[in-house]
C-alpha cells in the first residue's frame, strides 16, 4: 500500500495493481453469498447487509458502497479504505477484511461479522455505561487507535456506531470499523477537509485547519463523556449551535450526570478535549492515563479535576495536559446544559 502523487495531499492510500487483482472479484457476489435485502446498518453512501457463504454457511457483513457520489468518481476513496483495512489486518481490535467484489456501480467489502452489533445500541439501552465498563471499552478502542496512529493513519470518525461488539455485551471485545474518511498524516503534508460526525468532530476540522492524529483524540474525549453519561458534551439544538459549542470548548459536567464518576475520569476527558491539538494527549498517553491504568492521579492535578461537584461552574478550557501552558485554549466558558446525543451518521458537507 502506498500514497501516489495524485492523492498525496488528500491523505489517501492507493493499492498496487497486483494486490487489486488478487483481492477484487468481478463475479456477482450473489454467486458466492446469500445477501440479505434489508441492510442492518446504513450511511449516506453505503449499506451493510448480512452475507451467508453458500458453501460454508458462515455469516459475514457486506459493506456495499456506491462508486459515484454527487456525480464524482469515489473509487479511489473506497480503495483507500481497502488499503487501510489490509494494513490493519494484524490488529485484533480492527474489523477484518476478507475480499472485495466490484460491479460497474458499486464495491462490496466482505468483512467479519460482529455478532454483538454496535456499541451505540448498548449505550442507548443502558443510558451510558458503568465507569468500570467504560474503562474496558476505552482501553480497547485506544489499542485500536494506537495501532492506526503508529501507521500515521487518523480514523476521523470515532463514535459508538463505528465500534462493534464481537459477542453479546458485556462478554465481548470491541473492534473498530468504518475507515471511509480516514486519512494518512505525513510530515510536511497538510490535510484540510471538512469531514466527520457533528457531535464528535474536533475544532480544527470546523476551522478548516490541518488535520492531525490529535484530531482523533478530541473524539476520544467526546466518546468517554458519552459512555459515562449517555449524553453528548457539545450537542446543541442545531448543528450550528453544536459547532459553536465545540469551537468554544463549551464543556460542563452536570452533577446529575457525573455524580459518582471518578475525578480521574473527569481529568481524562479534560485532557483530551483541549482546543489546541498540540496540547492533547497522544493515544499512548491516553492508555497510560491514571483513569485507564488504575493508578492515582498525580498530586499536581488541579482542584477542578479533583472536585467533580464543582464542575458545573464556569471555567477556562483546560490548558495543555502536558506542560500546563494555555496555548490557544483560552476561551472563557459558561456552563451549558448538555443535550441528549443525536444519532447523526452524516458527514459534514
């Protein structure tokens, strides 16, 4: 897998012709699999259907993606997702790609079937997770993310809908899926795109500033907040209000949602939801954070981190989690009520 010169500035991987020939099958997928007509998951440009292999009887997931969107050829973007999945084949935390089928109008990615469904379903049913459960989930998600970041790949759409359960909850593992808007991050190459899911998107995306691996870390912070409370930290009544809350880091921890949540968890969220991406934790830093390791918070942690009940009060966005400097995160914030999370699968246009 490599980046070719035509797509380098977009952060897309290409697949060499030899690999394509061995991977892509041009015969009808219905010759090999029974394909359920009704999708069990759907996005703006893709539908996921259950596949059953006609010979072995083994069930898989088929992601059917249209090759043209808004009259533009998207085959390179689809092949980028294929390339990412091939690179991630050695990770147990990332969904496995088996083969690819192609017709003149669409491509179908045959993926391992995660029998437990989406993590979002569990969050909805339980109205969030117990903190101990959230710690387990966050560790596994961050293991997947660290694997990607070690390859200089940013996922850019981290959310519970893209986290699959291998079995019924809670006796399950988490695997990360949907790499359709992921991008390769290279030194000296700026990638600027408006993409992501509104509740989880980072400020630099909204400001059309360069995307980095740290863009995922903002989504990690939103994810932790959602898992612990069942609510989105920035969601407004409109997308515009949501984006304003994100840009201003309008973050609060209402007692009715976070009563009993540990100061360490609050510190983790504040250390990831930092406006300046240079001041966020890395994926490895997150895995080593006391909330996930079980170690006590350093004594130097601020009183605001130690006192959860005071977290409804207005406060400044957290300064750099590593060096304590304010960076560009200097907004005066008034506490704002959180809004129940909306299941928006859309990509920002």
